[in-house]
DNA sequence: TCTATTTGCTAAACATGTTAAGTAATAGGG
DNA sequence: CCCTATTACTTAACATGTTTAGCAAATAGA
């Protein structure tokens, strides 16, 4: 039984894109007021959870490519939200840490960020929200 | 019952991002051989289905912002994959059409594109794949 | 009909996405 | 120990994402 060519509303890549826009729109608005981008926010969140991390690990967790992360870390350093040092045990690596100012910025905005996601969860219903997360993680786990 | 702050693997924005990367990776590789970007491909797909469309509609269907679309249409026009004309009934608008060369490019690559998505579908299972699409569309339909 | 507003698109500026190439430090094998 | 390959990042170049501003055409009222 052959399926027809999918139109945009039944195309997985576009459905993923639209869903992400729906979720990120309000969060981006919030971050805009603090003059920080969505990607910078993701990096800060990772550093808040791990306290210190090397760029490769940050990139993996924040779902960023290293060239993008390089520029982002430069900007976060300029804003004095993070500090960087060379790893003395392996001088190819770096140790990135969040500063007090960075932690303060996270703590000031995390409640709103969580509330916005809670709103999505409430509108979808907890069960379907969790089911969606499960399916997305399952998709991420396939071969590729 | 309060939930803990979500870690990255349980964060909806990042889960959407990772899932999209998983799906688009192979498709991007395919398009790279034809020297066309993922976004240019989306625009071409819309034009193939509608034959003629105005930029605002294309942007909506391909999930692009108008400033991005402006540049993309300029490049597709240079590549002679589309043609543009002013709409004589409303001279603010344009009429964008796909050329024969554009249609040929789509037809040469669509089977592979579909096969790659079929592969994802097979690995996830049809039911879960469809369930994922339903949940994504449901997410897109909430208030925001 | 005149003007204020809206609509459709473009331009500009800055940030990131993506690929390819480059550099320095480390690891591995002979 | 030397040479090669690998790893961790950086740089560069081009394309898109995102916001703001701008322009011309059309529309809505007064």
C-alpha cells in the first residue's frame, strides 16, 4: 500500500520545525528582554547544571556544533557570564565555568522559562506531553 | 506535586532539536550533493505542489520568515530554478513559479528523500511514527 | 478624495548553522 | 624516540535565523 507524497502538514521535518517554533517563541521573547539568545541560554543552562565543562561536552548537551559554540563562548565571556581556562592536564581542552553573574541571570529567568513550558504541558495534557517526549527520544535513538 | 527542573534529556525544546537533527542529517547530505540547502529544498517542494505561489504563502508553508525567504528566492532565481513576476492585480505581491529545471531537480531527488523518511518510519514503527506526527500537530495547534 | 493604516516585500545588522580547512596538543605504533 | 594519526578547538566563508527599519501599493475611514 503506497502512501502519497506527504504534504507539509504531514511532513515530519516541517512538523518538528513548527512545533519547535511554537515552544520557543515565548521563550525567545523572554530572553530578548535580557539580551541573550536562545543558544546562549542553552549553554548557560548546561553550565549551571554541571558547574564546569569542556566545550565538546557543552556542544553535545546543548545540541550545538563546535564552530557555533566557539563564537557563543566568546560572547558569553565578553558579557562576563562565564570564564574559561586551559585544562592543564590536557592542554588541548578548556575548562568553562559559569560566573556568579551568570548564575544570577539563570536564576532570574528560569522560573519564567519553566512556567512557559508548564503552560504547554497543561494545554497538551501531561500524558500526551510525556508521550511526545518519549517519542522524540525514541526518534533520537534510531540508527540514522 | 512539583517536578524537578528538567535536565537536557527531558527538555522539550532540546528534544525537538535533537529529533530534527536526526531526521535532517541524511537528507542534508543528499541535498549537499546537489548543491542546494535544506531551506531551498523546502521552498522548491512547496512550489512543486502549488505550481505558483506568492512569497507570503511560501513562507508560511515552508516555515520560513520573510527576510530569509527574500534571500532564498534571490538565490533560487540566480540558479534558474524559479521565476518571479509582479502580480498585476496587486502590485505589492509576486507570483513565483518553478521552472522545468527546478521540477527536474525535485523529481531527481524526491524518491531518495522519501526513502530516507520511510527508513525513519520503519525503525520507529508506523504507529509510533504517526502518533508522533499527531502529537506534533497538536502541539502546533495550542495557543502559544 | 485625502489621509492614516495596513499589507507585502526588501534591506540591514548581528547571531547562529553548516561545511571545509587549519592549528596545536596528545596518543599510538614502529 | 620519531612519525603519523587523532583529538580539541578555531577560523573562514557562505547561508539562514531574527529583529528592526524601510518602502511602495492597497485599503479603510473621515
